């Protein structure tokens, strides 16, 4: 997404690894982005090679949450 600034606390997905689930950005140091993914844990992403996809977790239904709780 053009114009999206990746910042700590922001939410992203890895475009080639949807199985990793949602990820919260932990830190950004230049092109080095540390992300804690739901199903893959904490990983270091090279932002010069991978363009992470941002999203708003409040605007999307939580696939792990059920209606009853």
C-alpha cells in the first residue's frame, strides 16, 4: 500500500504467508522490521524485499473470536 508508514504497534500481514496470521509491528530500524505474527511468532522482515500489508484490526472480524465469547 503506497503511503503507509510502518510503525511500532501497527498491524500488518505478510503477503506471501497468510498462514502466519496477523502481525503486530514490534520495532522498525531502517528496512529491518520486527513483527510478532499470530501463528509464526516474532520474525525479522527485510522491508526492502517484502512489502507488508497493513490493516486495521478494529475494522475486520476476528477469525478466532466467536459470537459467544
